[in-house]
C-alpha cells in the first residue's frame, strides 16, 4: 500500500484543522490529492473511500465543512494507526549497563512518590524526608537515580550536598555519562558538585574535564577542580598557577591542596604566602592536615618576629605584625612538636612583656592562643599551665579546669583548685569570683546533667566528695542538686531541708531539688512528684507540668498505679494525657522484667 | 487464622500518613488492650487517643477476602490509624494479643455484617428492577447532551485548533458542565481532555506556550477532536437504540457505555457475564497521576492475569474534593487471588475490579507463566496493537508483554529486539502519566537486558508515524523490576 499520499492527506487535514474548517471548502491542496487517491483506489478500495471523503470536504460549504473534515480526520487517522513504522535500522550494540545495585524488594509507590516530590520540588521538610530515605536504603531503587541526579542542583544547598555526598557516589560509573552530559564548567554550585563527583567516580576519565575546568570554569567549578588535583608534577604546576589567582577562594583552595604535597616546590609557594599577605588564608586552608615542613618554617618566623613586636612604634603596623604572629601560631598548632612546645613555654614565660602590646589585635591575644595550644599539646604542658595557673588570663581558667578534670586524679584536682571556690569577700566580676564561677560551673556540667535534669552517666566525671561538702557548707543549692550523691547522707539531709523550706516551694528550684532527691534514691521523692502533679491539676495559670511529668518518667515501677490513677482523673487536661502516658511507658520500658510480673 | 504482613497493612491503608500514624501508635505503646478471638478471626483492642477514654478498634477477618475495620474514633479515614495500628501490632508481635471473648456489641455488629452479606448475595440473584420511565428520561437528557457535545466539537473545528485561546477554553469548560448535568460525565471528561492539552501544570490555559510547543500538540488535539466526533456518532446510535428498547442492557462488547460515563456496578458486570472465576493477578506496574481534565487523582495498576496472560488495569478515581477520604491505592507486590474478577467491556487492557481478594506471595512459577504468555514475535504483536489502535474509541496506549532477545542501542536510540531480529524503538514521548523510564536501561542490571519479558506501553506518534514503546517494567525469572511509578 502506498501510504505517502495518505500522509499528505493527513498533513492537509491537520493544516485545515489548525486554521479552521471555514477554509476547507474548495481547498486547492486537498483537491490535488483526489486524483492520486483515486488511482491507488483501483488497487486498494480504502483509497477510493478516502478520495470520496476528501471530495466531500472540498465540496463542502460553511455549514457542513467541520463535520466532513472530522469524518476525514477519523478515517485517515484510523488508517494511519495501522501503518505506523517500527524498528530501527543499524547495528544493535550492547548497553553498557551500570553497577547500580537494586534492592530485591522494590519500594512501594506510596513511599517513593513523596520522596520523588522531595527531590524534585521546593519547600520545607524535604531534608528530613531525604535523610530518612537514605537511612532506610531507599535510594537503591533505580527509579530514584534520575531524581537524585536532578537534586544535585537543588536550591537548598544542604540537600544538594547530602545527595552529592551520600547518595550519588553509591551509583558508581552508571551515572558518569549523565553527570558529564549535564556538566557546565561555567555553572555554579551544582556543576562544582558534578565535577567532584565525576572525579570521585572515575578519576582517570574525568581528568580532562578537571583540566579544562581549571582554565575555563567558573570560580566555584575551579575550586572544585583544584580539589580534584593530585600530587603529580603536572598538578603541581596547576596548583602553583592557581595560588596566584586573583580570587581569594581560589588561592585558598590551591593552598589547601599544596599543604597535602610533601615537596619543596609546594613548600616554597606556601612559605611565600605566609611571608606575604596570604598568611591568614594559608592558616585557614590547612584544615586537618599536618604539614610538618610548613610548621617548621612558621616556627622559624615566630622565633624571629615575636621578640620584635614590642619595638614597633606605629600601632597599625604593630597590629599587622601581631596578626601575622597569630596566623603563624594557627599554622604551628597543627603539629605541636617538642620544639614547638618548648618555644611556646618560653614565650609564655615572657608573657608580661607581650601583654604590654596594646595594638588591635593585642599581645593578650597572642598569650591566649599560646595557652590554648599548650593546653591541648601534652599532659606535661597541661601540668606546666596548672603550675602557672595564677599567671593565666582569667578568661581561660575554665578551660584549664576542664583539662585538669580530665587529666588529674579527683583528690589532686580538689587539692589544687578548691582554694579558688567560695572566695571570702570577693566582689562581683572580680578575678576571684570569675575563677570560682568557672570551677563550679564546670563541676556541675561535668556530672552529665542535661535539660530536664536527665543524666548521661557516660559523660559523668568522678569528682572528690569534698566539692559537695564545700557546696553544702556554703549553701550553694544549685551545685548541691547537681553534685548530690546517693551515699552522701549530708546532701540528702540538706536537700530534704531545702525541699521543706516554704520559701522555695513554688520556686523553679523546687523541681531541681525533687529531681536530685529522686536521683539519690530518697523514698519520699516519688510521692512529692505525684502530690505536685495532683495539686497542679485544675489549677489556673502557668504551671510547669511538662517538667514535672518528665520527672515522673524517672519514678520507680511501683509508682505506675499512682500515675495511672492520675491519668484517669477526668480533670486532667488533654494535653497532659499523652505526655503522662509516655512517662508511664518509659517507666515500663526501663523495668521490663518487673513490668511482666 | 489471620495471615497478614506489613505489605498487607500498607495496601489496606488509605494513605501513607495513616500507616505512619498507625506505626507511631504502636511505637508509643498507645494500645492498652490487645485481644484476639479464640477462633482467630478478629483482632480487637483499646487504643489511647487524645481523649480520656481509649478508642475501641477492631479488624474483622471473618471474610478474609474483605476484612471489616471498625473504630469509634471520629476519623473519616477508613481504616483509621487505630485499626491500622492494631494490625501492625499483630504483625510485629502476635503473642502480645491475648485470647478474649468478643464484646457483645462487636459481636452484634459482626452478625449484622454476615446477614447483610447474605442478603446482598440473595438480592444479587434477583433480577434488577428498572424504572423504564426514569431510564427513558435519562437517555433523552443524554441525547440532548450529545447534541451539545456535537455542536461544541464542530465549533472547535470551525474556529480552528490554532485559534484556541483562554476565553474559548473558559467557554468550553462552562459548556462542559452542562454535559455533567445531562448524565454524560465521560463525554465531559473527553471534552475537557481537549482543553487540558493547552493548559499549564495548574490546569489554567497556558498563554505563555511557545509556538513550537503549540505546534507539537496540534496532532494530539486533532486526534482528540476525532475521538469526540466518533463519541458523538457512536454515542448517539447507542443511546437511540436503548431509547427504543428500554430492556436493552448496557453495551458490553465495546467501551461506549463507559465513554459516556456509565458507572458499571459489580452486579451489572456479573449479570452481563463479564467475570472470570478464580483469577490470579500479579501487578506489573503502578502509577498515580493527577488528571487535570477529570479533576481527579487516578491510581492505575497494570496487572497480568496469570492463567490467561491477559493484561488488565485497575483504576481508582479520587476526586480532588474527596481525595482525603478515599483510599489511595499502592503498589502491590503479592499475587491477588480473586474468587470473582469483574471485567469491564474493553479491548486490549480492560478495566477490572473485585470486591474480595486474598493475597499470596509470588513464586517462581508465576514469573514462568508470565514468560510463557508473553508475545515472542514483535511483528505479530504490532499487528494486534495496530488492529486495536484503529478503533477511534480504543485505548490509544495499550500495554503488552513482549519476550525479547535483547535490549540495546542503535545509535542513541534504545531498541528492543525479538528472537527473529524484529525491533521496536523505545521512547518516553507523549506518555507523561508515568515518569520517564527509557534512560533507566543504562542502570538496570546487565542480565535484565537479555532474554526477559518487557512490560511495554505502545504509542503511535501521528507526526512521525512511528509506533514505539515505553518500558514500564522488566519481568525476570524471579521478580518484576519496576521502572515507573
């Protein structure tokens, strides 16, 4: 069957339908097709029928043109539907399929659809949906591959980063061609992510793309390209070139990469940078690396520059010099060798002269930085600082106490630091008072107490009982509630007395006291909680029911019937019900065996 | 014995939130009582809600193919999160359910359900009374609607597809409402499907559409006008026949009744003998899309009946306004054992429905049966597809099973080839109800590209005159690898 003429009829019908059937009567182009249709109609009657209907359209008038055109449409379409071509000429080659591992059990549409929407739309709440899906392993369903690829350009950078870091690398080389085909070196964040991904997935194949990006890419793509470079000599020359770039971010990325390279040329560039204006950039770019050679060079410069600081008269120039020293210290702290430690101690010994430097930043900033470096350097240097504790800036006293808490035995810690607490006659904000507050605050937080007075025992530091005695002696109620111990009779007595003190009854401290009593196993404490909750039901105005119900969740299993009784109280506000039920369940979960009984 | 699992509960739930909330109730231990009857046909329990008294919920499996869910909570979702939670609690730990006597009020309700089912079965056997006067009145109204549709169609052709504009689209939509008033919801949807071609994603007339985009949709628009024209002709002839013979049952040889908007009842389908006993169905694909023309969400399941190898579809329509209260369907991974499968009149992929179903896990034999029933010859398959396509009111994008030798590339085009070397090109063009799937061929495991069964949706492109396929799934010897949703 020669269907070319039918296609011609269809395109004429289409043309007339688009223009409107009013132009169909007498249409010349359609009329021209009647003859060839009739000719073929001799062999295939259907063509004769088409010719007849075409004649009907051509011979129509304004009234019936539309109907006749539709008749022709239906007829031609139904014939053409039987004449569709299939197949594809040429050699059929294998598809290089991927290593995407699909789950045996595919994800249901109900789970997949919201996730697809989270990946392809905008709006809040999507990050959590995607995180949950990652944790559940849903992304191994291959239907999510393309939406995940699209999410690399998500307007919300955190989603794009999450997908680029945790999802897309798992698809491996399967997505390489897709990444490459959609990569635009002039593009922004999404394209920088693409480049990094291509490098992670296939470093060899992506090599040329990385090189091109270094020369033609946008700033973001160039930074990504720099991050993809390795330690070959070719890469080194690229990095050296980029370290001279105008854009600060590019130079920073180049310095970061150079810090990883253990060769003289890289070091030369870095040293030039720290001697020039880029010392801060180098210090910030090091990251978690330990560039030993650079540290050595920085130390050399510190040794030369610190003694000269005092002699600079111009305050601005002095401030610049101090900034440089701070940058060098920031580099040095990445690898604190014994030589560095020795230098730091020597510098600390001359703290008084450095303190005299009053520029912005000042000598005090240098001392503070040195103390912080020493504090983290070694046990010996911590011990050194403990011995020199009175010379330390008062603002660093809490850090020193925190380190000491880790490194000293409880008795020794108490012996060294207890003289600083509860200073007699000390004024507010005085150095003495600041040291006292630093110690008591750190002691309290060292017991792993958190919001709603829950305790994380894994974070609890052993401390000398002397601290508790001191707190009771000095009537420091908050420290006692946090430090109170089960076997310390004095603290139980103190807390019970305080609890009975009418002045405290409706105070916020009431909750803390009761919490401490429960923690140290005081038998009456549970009743206090129940009674308190009972008294709050039906009471108007603010009440911290949330805190008290939370406390109820720490009661013993024997108290569950009392709590259930409370739960069935018809006056119990609706919003309390759920929380109280959760508290009861928590008690049951914490006492599984006793619960079964 | 109650045999349910997570996927059963998922499929019973009205939506994803209901499952999530039900699971939350179990996790929070909100169920204060968990019981099972001694004959193991019903689960019942108390679930603490926001009120002071717990909700009493139950899941009754006395009719395993059609469980009954009850709860005294005020939710309009069905089953509610409490019933779902109850089932999940049972799936997670059946031992937590203690044997107890079914409460009296619940027992009474159960008895009533059984009585109602018996009565329904009894009435189903009785001949249906037809109010002939009312039927004649309805048909006359439908004929009037057909006249409106005819006039509108002719007007559209007269004005020309290229002259479609926002004002005209508004006018058509207003007139389309009249078709709904004349008991022709199907015709109304067909008319709105034409205007929807020119709409944006929100369903408004897209006056920002580029010339090339408009040009690309003219063929589909013309095809749709052709369909409306055929609908008018066939619809009028069918309605006139019924007007002259009030005893004539709805047409069961062609889908014209459904095209006009006849909502087939299961009893009607049974009466018309459009059923299959003891069918076993495995879902091959599932999608849920927003039909702007119908103003409904449509959940479509593509199923294969394992004994015949025929492909059928399930459709659940959820009007926007009631979407929250109608159960959304979900992918179904088990085999549905259906005692009585009702089949709508139709061609290649008729719509199917059932009121009772018992699930069972699929076994390798099921996949073997699919493989055996799939077409092995592209030419023969194409012939039958073309034969179907030529009907003006037939399904224009039918789904078929094809056992292929290989899926590969010819240039940049993905191609599926049969044993004899006959080929079909793959495309996503013109089939937007499901997400694109052709490119996934690069991601599927290598062994799924050789000698497997393709679940393919066909489409004839009038502009290029090509018949191409969109891959929906690949059936291997042990699984259905879904490519769309």
